[in-house]
């Protein structure tokens, strides 16, 4: 999707009855995408899912999130993620440090900045990785009319238990990775980690909303399902070529895919990755359902395990009405 397509897509999301829209960080700045989406809509929440924390100053992130939230009347949510070490060091040319502890401090600095902006007085934070101890009035966006306005909620993206625990401790929500959103993963890893983090902070685990990055092959016709299978085949091969995302492979008895996927990545043989993902592999890892069956499938699989679920719009806008019906029926099942 190009920058010129974001406004129309956001309007489709809102018209289909969604509560919100996630914007990712891939080839465009997610805050720019969020700005376009917010300006093009009037009701939905727009959340970065996720903006990369460790390639940005936490204060600059706070400035941007504060501005987007104020501009939109509070419809912007800040989603932050860590990324893997190779991407941080080799793609973004930034230093790497232990991600879980660093993310917790990053969130503390952003929250301290929000409080500083809200009150006009410095709320300092000093940690091992980050320090926020200076804010001259000239650089503080304090406005007395914002004193009662809430700060943007902060969500974290997480796969491993340590990052999920940090989310339970410091975040308003956790967005699970597509490779960590199966019922087994949510029940065995994510929920216990959130509860452990909440216990450290003396919080109720329910204070951290769990948003499942659910994966499903869906469509209205057999042709739709076939097209979706091919899209998921390519995405699956790319995602599971990353070692940090392979626990679900092992759980499903597909651990023998790890080395072939890794070998192709080391050879930069990206085009051939999907060859390893057979129909049998897809069927073992991903559910499949037509739109008419989708609400019940989602409810049966992750109802009670997640508070919200991500569902992309159909590629064909002509199918939006069918997805709007899915959204409506999901609400009725809650």
C-alpha cells in the first residue's frame, strides 16, 4: 500500500464498523501513516502496530504521540516494539541492548514526558538505559487546556515471555505477533506472562488489554480462499525464517522447517522461501473459514483468551460489506 492509498483504506476501515486501525512500520514511517489515517476518519482509534522504539529517542516518540493524540481528540494510541537484533544493528544502523529491560525504561520515559507535557513541570526519570532529567519551558508543549486530557495509551508488541511480562508491568495493552497468537500460545505463554508482570507492578492483569494478531485464511468464495492461501504462504515463509518466531513451528511438529528456512535466508534466496510452505504446513498452522463461518471460528478459538483481535480488510473493496457483517456478528458473540 502506497502513501496515497492510506486515506481511502482508513475510510474503508471506519465504514466497515471496525473499532480501530493498526498501522505498521515496514517501508513508511508509521506516525506519518497514522496522521493520514486520523485526518481521514472521525471515529476509529488509530494505533501504531508497532513503531520501533530502539531506533528513536523516547522523547521524540512522546512528542509525536502527544501531537497525534491532541490533533485527533484522543483517537491515537502508541504501539511500540523492539524488533530483532539483526534489523536494529544491520538495517537501522543503531546499537543493540537487552530489549525487555530497555523497553520498560523506554515506556517510563515516554510516560514521564507525557506528564511533563500535561503539567508543564518536569517529571524526571533516571534508569540504566535512559535518563530524562531536563525540559526547559521553551521546549515543553504544555497547554493549560490539555491539563485534563488523558495521555495516549501505550501498547507493546511482544512474542517472548520477557517482553510480554514487561507489557503486563508497564503497558496499557499487548499486541501479539502473528506467530504468537494461536490459542496454545496465548494460554501457555502470553496470559501467564502478563499476569506475572502485573503482579510485579501490583496491577490487575485486566488493566493490560490483550490484542491478538490473529491469522486466518478467509474469504467469501473458493477463489478468495485460494488467493489468501498464497498470500499467507509468502508471509508465513518470511515470518518463520526468523529464529525468534519459531516456537509455534515446534509446537505444531514442524521444527524440521527451521534449518531449510534459515539456509535460504542466509543465501538471500527470498523468492524460494514459500516453496517450503506446503498446503499441509498451512493447514497445520492456520485455520481457514469463509466469512459466514469466521465469527464463530474466532470466538471458539480465542474467545476468553484475548480482549480484541486484528482482522485485515479484504483485498477487494467489493467484499467490505461481508467483512462488516463479520465485525457486527463478532460483537454479538462477545
